[in-house]
């Protein structure tokens, strides 16, 4: 039986990570008017493996059992970065967590999330934040089962965003 | 008449910034959640690898006025990452003391953060606001922001305290 390990991503994993990012984006329509395709130009290698990385990433890798011939395969990932709360100090933010549909139901997503929490606690973080779409019942149930609170529901927080022309106008560009 | 300048915070501003952080928490009716110290703000913002960046709004006295400069607002932000868009900026806090509102100081801070972020190659500017904070919501929408919770259904989730320690096996 194949074995799943959760490990830190290496630069050579970026092709696989981009493949999974696209699968996650395809699973997440942003509006009824379009299906969002992430830009190919997102510089995953430079941004994650340069001198001052903008993110950190864990991958879930299937290692074949002894005697099996198929090579390792990356079937999930968790991409996170460190943020700052003026109330609590250093926190971690899980930007993406994704497991390919055929590998779900085995606790791989939970393993990724737990590993991010472990790394974050070792780094002195006191909060672990993430966002989820309100229709994503499976994810919501998982996060709540793991002990998360829905701050939008409990405290009324709304996520706002400036982008494109609105952001350029704001910044005087 | 006094003049307001928006400038990058210096380490010596941390006492003022903490004062304003506490006032913002009080305004958001979440005062008991402020656990951070001035020492942590200094170390976290002015060490070798800062975890945040900060702008302050400073009132400079007019020529002839004797009162010294006074920090009346701040904007604290950091850089984040979108797997769809790359580098983004997140405005964690923006606050202006009540007696200095209505003069466009908050807008100036937000615009300065956007300018800095665009110079750094960011393509999105994200922030969070409490649903009852109509004044802030109106300001952000007037400046061109979208409410992604309303439009796309995003919810902010959080693990902390015992739940986070249990999750991380500690």
C-alpha cells in the first residue's frame, strides 16, 4: 500500500504545485460570469525559493510501497505565509490547501493543516487564519471539526479587496 | 494651521502606535484581545526581517505654534501571497483618532499603502472590516474596494489558543 508523507516543498516541485493550483482554481468559480484561470506568470519558483520567500509550501507526496514501480506523486499541497496581528503578534495564514479528489477521505488535508499549525507554533505564532467559501461545506465541516471558528459568522468580519484599475487609481498610478 | 504628513513609522513611534492600536480595539469592541507589547512591536517591525510595515499620520505644528508633532493615525500592513495573482498587500489596521477624522487622513494612509504596494509589484490590496462599521465600509467602497464576503461568499476562519495547540500537536 502506498504511503503519504507531508514534507516541505522543494523548488523542483513548482510544476506540480502549479498543476494543483490550477485544479483548485477550477474547483472554485469566483463568479457566475467567469471561471478564473490563474496566470501562468505567477513566479512560484522565484517567489518561494529566493532569498526572502513570500510564501512557504508543504506537499503531500505518495511514495510507492516496496516493490511497486510507480514513482512518487504529489497529490496535495498547503501554501502558507506569516502575517501580523497588532493584537497577538505573529500569526500564520493558510492561503491554499488542496488534495486531489481521488485522494480525499484519507486525512491528507488534515495532515497538511496540522503540519502548518506545528510549524507555526514552532515559529511563535498564536493564531492560524484562513478563508473558506461559504458554500464549501466539506471544508467548513473539516475546519470546525479541527477547532476553527468562523469569524465572519461570530464577529462579523468581511474580506474586502482593491484590485486592477481601482488599486491603480488608489495608488495614484 | 497644522499640517498632516503621512510617513513611514520609526522605531521610536512604537509607543504611539500601541496607544492607537488599543484605541482601535476599543472602537471595534474587542479591547480584551490586545495582548501585544511595545517591545514586541519594536522587535517585530524594526528587526532584520520585519513582520510588518507601518505608516503614521503626524500633525506638524504650523510655524510659530509651540506644540510638538503628534501621531494621530496609523496604517499597519504586510505583504501576502496569492497563488492566483502573486504578491499582494494586506492592510491589517488603519485608524485615525476621532478628533482628527473627516479631513481625509484615513484615505491618505490607504492611498499611500496602495502606492507602496504597487511599487513593490503587488496586484491586490486586501483588508477586513467589521460588518457594522458602516463608516469604514462606505469609505473603502467609495475608494473602489469590493466586499468579497458579500460578492463571493468568503468567510474568515481562525484557530487559536488551545485549538491551535491541539492542531499542532503541542
